[in-house]
C-alpha cells in the first residue's frame, strides 16, 4: 500500500527564491526536451525517447550553470514526465480519441512541481527540517508522523505556498473487512449527495460564493498591462482565491467521505462521465463546483484504509426506475418527487436513485446467489435495511 504525506513548507525569502529558480529550471528543461522531440520528428522523422534525451543531460549540465545546480535525478524525473505525456498521447490515439491531447509547452504558471525519484538524493526530511540540495534546511510543519518507507519526494507550489509530498510504501498492510451494512449514494446539485436511507448532505457551493470577488479580481487583472509586474500581482490574487476554494472543497470531500465510511462497509456510487456532463454549459459551473470525480477518489482511498468497498455501478435509469417494484416511472429533471402508481412508493427522487444504486451494487458484489438471481429480493432487502 502506498500513502502520501503532504507537509507545509515555510521557506525564508532566499529559500523561496531558490525554490522558484529550481522549478523554473525544470520547466525550461521540459520545454527544451519537448522542442527537441518535435524538431527531430519534423525535420528527420526520428522519434526520440527518454533514454536518448537522458544521455544528453551530462553535456547540458556542463554548459548551463542553472542545470548544473539542479539535482541530476530530479532532471531525469522531469524527462520521464515528458515521456509519460507522449505515451499517454499515443495511447489515446490508438483508442480513437477525438482530442488525444498532444503534449504542450508549459507556461510559467502551469509547472509547479519537482520530483526527486530517490529519497535521500538531494532531499531529506529530518525532524521539522527539509534539506533540499542548493536550497538549505527549510522549516517544515510536520503535523503527523510519517509511516512506512519514503520512496519519492516532490516539491510543490500552490499559489504562493510551498509543500513537500512524501510517497511512502507501507508494505503489505492487512486491513480486516468492514462489518458495517451496505449503502448507496446519489450525487446531485440540489444537495451534494443523498444516501439510500434518506440522509442528505448539503452542497456548499464554494465557488458560487466567491464568484463576485473572483469577477472583481479578474476585471482588475484584465486592466493591467500584459507582461507587467502589476499584472503578475493581480494574477497571484486570483490564484490565491482559486486555491482557497479548492482547499475548502477538498476538505468537504474528506469530511463527507469519512462520514460515509463510518456508516457503511460497502458503498455503491454512480459511474458518472463528468467530462461529458460538463458539455452542458448551463450546469458546467455547478458540476465543477461540486467536484464529484474528486470526491469519489477520496472515498476510494478512505475505503481502502478502512476495509470498506466502493462499487461503481451504471447510472442509467436510476432516477426513473422505482426502487420498490422496478417499474419505470418517467419524470423530468424538474420533478423532484418519485411517486409510483404501481406499488404506491412515494419518496424523494434522489433517495429512490440511491436505493437503486445500492441494489445494483449488491447484485454486482455481495449477497448470496439467490439475491443475484432475483432482483426483487434485493429491492426488498434495500427497502427494509
């Protein structure tokens, strides 16, 4: 099992400047390697790989003093990062993707992390000090003990803050399976989610609450001269606001996931294609503000550590199908209450969908053979659980 530990760094002004130089050096290395690959293919029809470019690092470090001050292994990790981007591009091309996404050059505000693939080579955490090559010992807020063996370390910049992320190997951790009952959840925009037993968690809408301030900051940014120092300052204010919204949303995801893990041992969730849902321009902003995909990732991680299981089911028809008898009850998106004329079941449509999600999860993962062969018994078990 791998687990990441993220700690806040408090560098001095000189250390912050050196960290910025280090990130900028890696960004230029990434862009130069990408340019080399493009020119080699366009002019000579040659496809360069990671090994061909890594063999040139020694000569590059001899000519560039900034590259010479950078950790050699971290430069190799940056070249592997570019190679991974190419591999993902070719994979998407083979899959027939309409927009495979060719690797792009990284702007100054779109390259914010440096990876040290070997812990102890250029970076090491001791007590509350993180020693980084050519930067020094940086004060670190170690708010919890590091578990397992540290494999890799990454320096990351978020807005105007610096962090270190330690990826640790915990070995073969045996987690006993959870004995809690099963439950299903239905995510939405009216409320963040509804459980199969009727509990509802409100949607905080953090981005919507900050949109007035965000508009003011973006208007102020648009009035600044491009390339000027004042524009950089205005952009930094916008990034700080976005970082605050992201942190609040992430905290809400963690708290909600912990609440569900303490209730259920098996959780059924919808397999939503969020990228397709974002094509609806009327709801794209609200969907992005909810962050459903990020929440499911957090839920999976917490479930793995707690011995619970997250089962992804097909979301098609979960709101239309009656959870009591299985009859399809057609209703528009504006109709928020489910009333079945066949069996008389009447409840909120989100709770009805959550029960259907739970039933599909039970059919896919748990329950005796007779439950799998008889969906009606599953619905009965869901309704009376």
